[in-house]
C-alpha cells in the first residue's frame, strides 16, 4: 500500500520530506519492476522456449543499436565541446 507524503514546514512554505520521497520512489520502482517482470514472463510464456529466447535477444539487439546511436551522438558532442573550448575567447 502506498502512503501519502507528509509535508513539513520550511522557512517560507512547505516542501516534501526528501527521505520519505526517496522511500516512496524506491517502493514504486520495485513495484514497476515486479509488474514488468510478471508481464514479460506471462508474455514469453506464450511461446516455445527457443522462440522466447530469440524475442529477448532481438529486443536486446534493438537496445544495443540505440546505445550505439547514443554513443555516436555523444562523440559528436565531445567534438563540439572540444572545438568550442579551443576557439579564442571574445572578451
């Protein structure tokens, strides 16, 4: 069961108790992973084992392809930053 967050007074207003926020985030994160794993297990259970393995491997390859694109984008940004740092200052 999810608890409601308590507000705590601070100088000129209210904000959330950060420890309580972290606890709630951890709880919700664990719930999401539990739901995800249950869903994936039920979905993959509809297929023969080898088919399920191929589906998981195909998903992994898709994520690795995205990672590769992100790595290329990061390299390009590193180059942009290096060129920016090497140019003479205007002031």
